C-alpha cells in the first residue's frame, strides 16, 4: 500500500540504491542504513512496516542484528537478503523471527511480491495481537492475593454445577469477569453467554429486551424480536445490576426461573428455554427487600451460590500484576513498544485507594500508555488524583502518621523487589540499606515472595 515505510539495511550502496528506486516507484516511503547499529537506532525511533536486512555485513552481521531487532521490536516484520544463503542460515533466521528470504541478485518481481505478502502478514499480526489483547482482557482474572485465590476456588466450585449464582461487588471490581469465568468453566461453555445490564435499559423497554416482542406489540415494534432469554437458550444469561430492575419485571423473571418458560411481549405462546442465570449487583439487596424495592422470593431464587468480589483496596498486592497486564493490553492495541513502570510510580499505584476499583486502574493505565512518550512511566508522569491522593494519604484517609508512613514504605519495598526480580542484594543496594535490614523489613511487613 502506498505510503508504507520500508527500511533497507545493507552495507552495499548499490543494493540500497536499486531497492530504493524500485520501492519509491511503487509509492513506498523508503529509508536506508548501512549497518546493524544504525538499523537498531532506526527501529527504536520508528517501527517500519517492513525491514529488508542483509545477512552479510561487517561488525554486526544480519543474524545478530535480527536477534537484537526482534528483542527491541518483537512485532517487526523482517525479510532477509542473502547473497549466498544456506539452509542452516535460513533455519537460524526463521527461528529468530524472520518472515522471509530473498536472494541476490534481486528480482524485481520477487521483491514486490515479497513486500506485498510481508505487509499483509504484518497487518494480520497487529490485528491478531489487538484481538488477543481484547479477549485476554475480557477473560483473564489477574491476581494471586489470598482474596483472589479464594475467589478462584469459589468460581471453580460453582462453575460445574447448574446452581444459580449471585455475584456482589462494588462498581468496577470485575463482576462480569467472574460471570464469564463461571460460564467458561461450566458444561455450557461454547454455548451462548448473553449479558443484560438492567440499569442501562429504560423501564419501558426492559421486558422487550428480556423476553422479546411480537410485531405490533407496541409503537415501534415493526418486526418480531427474540429476547435475551431466547438468545441464551442452552447457555448462560448474565443479569448485571439486577437491583435496578423494577418489581414488575422481577415478577416475570421469577416466573421464567421457576418454569423455564418465557412469553414475548404481545405474544400468547409460551416458549420453553434452558438458561442458567448468573446475576450481579453492587447494591445491598437485603436492604432493598426491606423497603419493598426487591422481591424476597426472587432474591432466594438467585442467591443459591453467593460470590463476593473483593474491592481492589482489599488486594493491593495484586496491583503490580494488574498494571503489567493492562500495559501489555494497551501497548499491543495502540501499536506501542512495551512500557515499564518505575518502582517509585508503582508505589503510588499501591498506596492509592482505587475507589473505582479495577476499572479505574485500567483507565489510568490506558491513559498513561497513550500519553507518556517515554518507555518508562515515572512518578512525575502520574496525574491527579493518583499522585495527589497518595501524597495526601495521611490526611485524606485519616490514618495516624506512622501507619501512613509504614503503608508507603511497604509499597515502596515491594515495588523495588519486583523491579529487581526479587533479588535481595540488588534491592538492598537500590534502597541504600543492608541486606539484613531489608530481611527484617520484609518480615515486619509480611511481604511474601511470589509462589
């Protein structure tokens, strides 16, 4: 495609000139360098769409350059140029991540075909990486803290059964993720997983959304429509924010649960459905029952297997893993090099209370990946409320000064341990303390190395 960037890496000026002429005639943007070191600098500044890399070069040869290039930019699409290639060299280059080979003397037709295929390969790789990132983000439960281990055990116990599940947790804590995990581990995996956000649908439309409607059932019903219960037949129906559903609709949902039968709005024919219900709410349903806003009989029907999703502030040791996960997701989806978070910045992440839970953390990481140009996100890059809140923690949280200081110190030590791959000697050097002092701090703060 015209305008795409091709980098030529070859110490022979004649090859550079010939390739540049052919490619520019085809409308590509071309740059050329004569050695491996300059190639690495070029891909660090801007990732080309395709790199043509000569195998035989002085100082750093093509295979060394390829290995380092793929380390810096794993997503790079590289075509090797070989004057006297061997099977052994081809195998090595393929293992290092080369996409294809072309041989000297260069054939115009072969070169253009290779470019077209390499560009298409790169495009598909980027699309697949973005898709995998989105799927991983929706399906993976991150964290090895005690609350998350307990949550995983509950999911594993509940999933194989046919029992209805009621998930409770704050906004942004990951209730939908738990529902999807239960479905994925159940006998219904591979069948539909259908989600309904009861708080987002207007009262006058919720019944049509859940049960469907017949043509002419109300103004605007121009065609027959299947409801979510029908769409989820043989699978799982996830009723999110069930506490926001009207009492009138609750009565119809109760009947559907008891009889496994639904009736479309405006219809007279009962429709048999086989649906497992998972419901979720961030509200105190027993309090709603006491005020008459939620049906007690429906609550007991739904609350066969109750699951509580912990807020992020109750599992702060999971914050570094979540930060790393979301950085991978958003670097992939935005086509950026993988970023890291400095230990000082990670400390702020771990001392902040995260009132918006994992959703707030996710949004913060996405913002930083997009807005911070450097490869390392430092404390100075953190916007309010994250840094301001952390700095004001002793006042904002009403903690005694010692408790606030200890909380920050624990987070800082843990962040540095992770940054140094739990190497005690390097961590002690970075913190400017003796190893014996570091061990005492670790014991005092109850810091446990990863299992």
